[in-house]
C-alpha cells in the first residue's frame, strides 16, 4: 500500500503544527489544502511545498483523490465538514472540541456510522509523554486502586492572542481546555457516573468563562477533581503542563512540574523525569503539547491503514463531549448531574 493521501481543511494557527507532525511519519501525504481565505492556504502551501490549493471545499473533493480528510477548522464548522466526508464515504479526522453542542457531535458520529466510514477526533492531550508515563505507573506500580485524584491545568497563558476567536466564545474554558482535561481524566480513571461543575469569569477581555472546577465520581469509585483555567497565578506554573496527583489504596502517583513522575508507597518514593521530545518545527515552550501531535497522528494513521486500533474515535470522544456539556449544565443549575 502506498501513502494515504489526505487534504487539510482549515489552515489557521494549528495547521502548520499538524502538517509538520504528519511529516514526521511514514505512510501519509498531504495532497491539498483548503481554507475559506485562499491566501492563508497559499501561505501554508508555500511553506510546505503543497501546490493544490482551494477555497471551495466541494471543488477540492471533486478534483482530488483522497484517502481521508483532516479537519482543522473552528468547532462551529466541524459538523458541516464531517457530513461532507460522510457523503463522500471518506474517513475523517476532526480537531477537538468535536462540536459546539452535544446534538451536533451526536449527529457527526451517526452520519459517519451510517456511511460506514471511521470518524476520529484529534485529541492529543492524552498522548503527552509524561501523561502516558503516569498511566503506565498507575497500571504497574504496587499502589492499588485510585480512590481520589486531582487533574490540574492552571495557567496564565494568553492563548487568545494567537487565536483571537477564543475571546468571542460564549462558552470558553470548558470546551477549549476542558475537552482535553476531562478526556485525560477518562483516560486515567475511567468513565464518570456523576459530575458537579463551578465556573468563573475572571478576565474581562473574554466573553466566556475562563476557569472551571469539575468534580466527578467515576465508575470504579474514584473521586476525580479537575481544575483548569487561564487566571491562576502560581509558583508551580510551567507553560502548557498538566499536573496529576492520584491517591491509591497502597500509595500515590504524581505528575508534577518539569515532567517528574513520583510514586510513593510505605517503602519510600521513586521518581523519574519524563520530558517530551523536541522537534525542529516545534516552539520549545510548547514541546509538551506539540510533540503529542505526532503519536496521536501515528495512532490514527495505523487505524486508517488497518494496522491498529484508534484510541480517540468519534464514539470515544462523544463520551468526553457529554462530560463537557454536562459540566455547563451543572454550572448553570448549580446541581450535580447524573450520567
């Protein structure tokens, strides 16, 4: 089998990192680029040597022979492009958050199911090197079952400076960052049975909420508290790093600053540093985020090539989306939501 040919739909901020990550892998070739503002697609095309440029998605699909689509547009357009992929019987990868509302996400999954094509969500946070290391430690260290855990992403990063549309979202932090953090909670601790959420709006530059606290009771009896936001000024802040602390029956496991994973039992503490790799195309301060795109793409590419099973399918990510929108429901009503 030759390289799988794909087109990127959307050439905004994240597209150059996504495309660079694809080029770290064998077996995939970007054949064309689409963006509604043609000049943006042309600029990315010049940077990466891609000459097939479109500002009409229907024309791209009519002219190009593709094996899958990679959607990197804003969430409000994801439904439209996924339905186009389903109509063309094309497998599709879609950026997170899957959709701006739960009904649209469900319709996207159903459209691809009816068409008999896979829908994958590019949810890369769980593929970060230290988070994978923490997962292995929870599974192999003699600490027993987790009974309580904290997952934290507390930052002062002004992500809306490079992505101005984020400032105008009515719903911001829970969809944008919560979709990552709640997915990590699922990846580490299983599915939730109930959820309680409180949100805050600290920065007046933003239309939507910029801080949230979510407490979940997981099916295996673990209480998981997720805290995420962009207004937390702390000594422990490191750009783009996620922290996890899991208390278990016979010990604890922690992912702390600078990628240190510590395991503590009654016999003592062991620690090892699990930094992410650096790629020449990545911004060093974003290594932890950008490097995780590569294994995420590799996992999805293996599934597309029939050589493996994808982790972040549409069906799987729909469970994360249900947590996202249950969090908004809980915050609005001030009540625990049963799932």
